[in-house]
């Protein structure tokens, strides 16, 4: 079980986009990186490949380090560290360190 998953709302706490919020689009667990919607935008110069692809300068999100983001708790609405708790039924869940509510 990991602390940040796809579709979580996160706050960027370091780097050029500090203070921005966005949803996690993709997680690369082995590299400890993730892609956040609207954060760390880069420009790619694309050549036309197939008939349907657009050529030119395309702006897209690049991956950022997991340590540079903090998950935003759904119940208290604050950036929080993540803990883990085992429920009575045996399931392991993520827990907000601020308000002690389940995040899953």
C-alpha cells in the first residue's frame, strides 16, 4: 500500500510550481515520481507521426518527485501526512495525520 494514489488531490510544496493543487494522473512507483494535472508543464516539439497526430509545440505535464507533494485530506481539507491503520475487518487504510479520518 502506498501513500499517494491516482486521482488523489495533492498540493505541491517545493519547486517552481509551489502552492499549486492538482489531481494525480499517473504514478511511477519505481522512480518515486508522479504526474499532477496542470503542474510542471513542459513543451515538446513533436513531429507528425501518423495521419491523426498533431505536429508542433505541445505543452504537457512532466513527472515530479513524490516528496515534493502533500496529499490534501478530503475531510479536513488541509495538506496532511499519511498514516496507516488496520480496520477491525482486517483491511489496511490510509489515515490523515491531522484529523485521524480515513482517506480511502
